[in-house]
């Protein structure tokens, strides 16, 4: 119990010290946005499918539990879902990792290097995705 208290208090105090030093180096000004409502429609259009996907992924196991009273059915689905998501995360992280580099190259070097990096990223993603998809298909 003492170790937990020391750990939490040290973490708390280190965060306070960090924010005091950050305040010296950065200025926090809220930008003025003139026309917020023009961006609202596009934001909602992007938000709704993401929200639907999130709700489905949160309640899918619960819905299976409602339909099948046997807990083993939910366990089978849960393990299969974790297995597929493991590979999904591998392929989606490629884009997450490459996006900042592509943006930097766009600002610095121009469109030609961006096209080359985008093609390399797509090829790498497809190189990983096709064997993964065939493996999951063969296991199922």
C-alpha cells in the first residue's frame, strides 16, 4: 500500500513540475474560428460511420450473449474476434506510421516523393494483407 502511494504521489508531482515548465515554453492561445458551421456538416458525415462502427464493436459480444444462452458461443466469437483484430492492427499501423512521414515529405520535397512513399506503403500493406487474409480464410 505504501509503495502504491509513493508511486502515485511521485507521478502526480512530476506531472505538476512538467506542466509548470511547459507553460514557460509554450503559449496557450485559443484560435478564433470564424465559420464553424461550414465545417460541421463534413464533421458529422465523418463522425456517424465511425460512431456506428464503435457501437457495433462494443455491443457485438453482448448481442451474441442475448441470442445464445451458451457462454461457449460468446467465447468462441470473442477469441476469433481477437485473432482477426490482431492482424488488423498490424496492417493499419503501417498507415499510422507512414502518415507523418508522407506529410513531412509533402511539405519539404513535393509530390513525387509522396507518390513514391504512398505506393511503397500500399505495396507493403498488400504484401502483408493478402497472406493474412488467406490464412484467416483457410483457418475458418
